[in-house]
């Protein structure tokens, strides 16, 4: 219940709050922005966070999750997060956990509808690996190279964060390879979409090529192959110490959902018919409200069982 409600509330909140992507780049203005009145969707979203936090704090369970760590005291300082800190983490978890996965999946399914050859190759890999219907064992899902390539390529081309996340220049500053100097404590935003669509790192960057992630043997230096010049440029979850804490969960969630849908459904475009994959046109319509907000994509999911019966299989 919380999951479905939070997505709809979040979408309304992001759509109405046009200044979020601007304020995010101005740290001092953020301190003022937090005291400004919220709209109705913002208040409802905050209330939802309070309910989830209160419910989780009352839950007595041996199962460890991200809040097991957030609720515990810091091992070095002994500090404990305040209730306000915890609430902010709840809101962030809802935001990045629900919205980012849903928009990434939508665009992956759209590109599969536009690329029947990729969809067919992926379905063949899945059919070779699994017997019967239902949820596939995660151990087997992890071993599927083409599925992993589809998900990684989807995250490269359809980054959940267009503008990226900030990094802070270290003490003493840093001199870049270009010779430019960044003073210490300067906040630098690294645009994930810009980096991951750069031809210097990913040749044929505007093409959806799951196979670019499969040529592991060709990576002699551990950095890349002919379609990946520098693997470090793949940063949909951020990079380094402050990379997304839910990265492993998100990857497995994306793989499981894509595998289940592709095995059981043929994916095609809806009433508008075939829509050739045009990366530049798709990217032009995205909106940066901290998270990427996309326009409606009309897709049709045809059950494979019905297709088999229609052709007499």
C-alpha cells in the first residue's frame, strides 16, 4: 500500500515543485528552501514518511535492512541520528527506491518494444535457463550475461538521475588533467547522463547495445573493451564512498522484473504502432526534477500463453 501510494504522491510532488533541480545545485539556498511552505502533495508525502518511519521503528525483527544501520549508533563517534534525520532518510529511500526503478523499467521495456531483435535474444536466453513459469531463482538470474547487459545498458542510457550527484573537492583542492584547479570544499556536480552518453567512454553511445557488457575476456586492463573505453564512466548509482546504498538490491530487482516480464509477455507499442528507437528524441523530452521525470509511453504487453495458443503451439 505504501509503495503504490508513495509513487503517485512523489510524481505529483516532483511535477509541481519545478525548483527542486535548481535548488539542488545551490547549497545555501537549500537552507532557506526547507522553511518555505509545501504544497498539498509535499505535505502528504512528508506525512507518509512519518508513518513509514514510525511503523519501522515499532517493528521488532531480526531481519537486517538499511534501517538497521540507520537506527544504530555510529561505531566511531557513538552518535545516533535524530528523528528528523531518520525521516529525511525515509523520504530519500522512497524517492530513489520507487521512482528511479519505475522510470528505468519503463524505458527499458520501451527500447525492447523498439528492438524486437534484442527482445528475442533476451527471451531465448531466459527460455534456455528456465523451465516452467513463476519466479526464477535469483542465483540463475545473476548468471545470465545478456540479461545483465540489457539492464546495465538501460541504466547507462536511461540514468535515474540526469543531473547526477555532488562531490566535494578535498582539502588542498585538486588539479584536473586539463590543468583546471578546483579549490577545496567546492561542490562539483557530476552529470551522470552527460558522462554515460560520452563517446570517449562508450563508443556508439546513442545505440542500445547490451553486448557491450558481455565481452569480459577482451578487457585486458580491467577498464574496457571496444564498446567500453572506461568502465569507471558507468555511474548510474554514483561513485565511491557515497554511492547508492541500494545498488545491489536495485540491480537484482531490475533483473528479476525484466526477466519475468520478457518471459511471459511480448512487448510492443500500443495504439500508436511501431516507434523506432531514437535516443536523442527520447532524451530531449526528459525533465530533471532531481530524479528524471519522463513522458507517458504507450506500451502493450501480450501474454505469451495467449500467443502460443493463437499459433497452435
